């Protein structure tokens, strides 16, 4: 049985926009769509599910659709469903969030704890028709971006668009490159040049997805700034999330928090496997 794409609904306009986006996404990947609501009394939940189901059927009539009402707090319910999900799709704001919040509390909690990719739908309807023709993925030093790259290549494949791989690095790294290696350190333990970091990360997935055109961007600037600028003309932004050492859940970090709050387009947070 194919695992479903799960979308959380609460009746807010943001969650209905998430349903629209998720219906399109389920159709692209040919996976079932599961609508999940948690917390409201049964009669209210039934009404909310009905409205969301109508929108999903209108947007993607061929997608296999199901729904579920869970009687626990929304974040815990969605994290639980994410253990057997293709991905979790959420709106950027919920009904219970305070005015002025940039990102809803449930969306942030789920993005920090889920075992599967979490997509927070931002940017409105213009990001539903793939008008920009690109998927942007952030690539960091180390192994934290591997799963995110696989997700991003797969998104570019089903969207028939290009992949833009971005690696940002700090100006302090240049001084490290120009300085002689510290005594006792082998050459292989020195940090790699930024372009090599990106090339090394892309080598494996680019071989597996040879039909995907890839643009490489290596930029000397803050990762937050570079990713937000790149996302301004992207259909979706993809970032990786590392596991916490000795703790349950993910370490989103300052950069992921920033893009979750400020990205102009839908953003996918993909946990490292």
C-alpha cells in the first residue's frame, strides 16, 4: 500500500491553501491524500473535513482521498501520522495563532519533530501552478543535506523543472583557506573549498537524476539571505534538518527557523536519515 501525503486542516484559510497545494502534490507523485484534523468536537471536525474534501476533489479529482479525526493536540497528532507518511503539508498560520505571527505554532512544532518531510505552504495561490519552473535546495557542509537533495531532485523531476542548488559560505572561511594548516592536522581534515562542497554533495543524486537540469550557486554571504533571495523565484524551497544528538526530534537551527518564518514560497524541511 502506498503511504499517503498527509495534510493538516483546522478550517483556517491557510490550511485550506495547504489542502489545495497538497492535492496538486499528491497528483504529481501519484500518492493518496489523507486529510487530518485534531482537537475540535466531532461535529465541527466533520464539517471542516467536508469543506477540505470538496476543495481537494475539485483540485485533483483523480487523487485517492481519505480523512481522519484525531482526539489529541494537533502537533502530536500530525507528528504521529508523519511516521507513515510521504510528507506532511501544513498551512503557515492556524486559527489559534496570534495576529502578527509569521509562522503558526503547530507548523513550527511539527517541523521540529516530524520524521518525514514537512512542507509549510507559504506565498499564496501563485505558487500552485509551477510558474517559476525551479526547485531551490540549500546545501550545507557535511552530511546534513543528503536526504534534502534526494527530495529536491524528486520534486524537480515530477515538476519537469530545473534544480537550483545553493551553498552559502562565510567570509571567515576565506581566511581559513589562506592560512597555513595548524600543526598536527592532516590535509584531509581541512575544510573543503565551497565549490567542492557543492560538487561533492550533488555528485550522487545528479547521477541518479540525469534528466534534471541543475544550476549551481556558491555565494559568499549568509545562508539565510542567500536562501531567501533564491526562493523569491522558486516554486518550492528545500532545506535539510539534522537529528539532535541524544534527543528526540530535529535541530532546526537558526537558518531553518528564519526561512520557515520568512520564505516567500512553500518550504520543505527534510530530516536527515
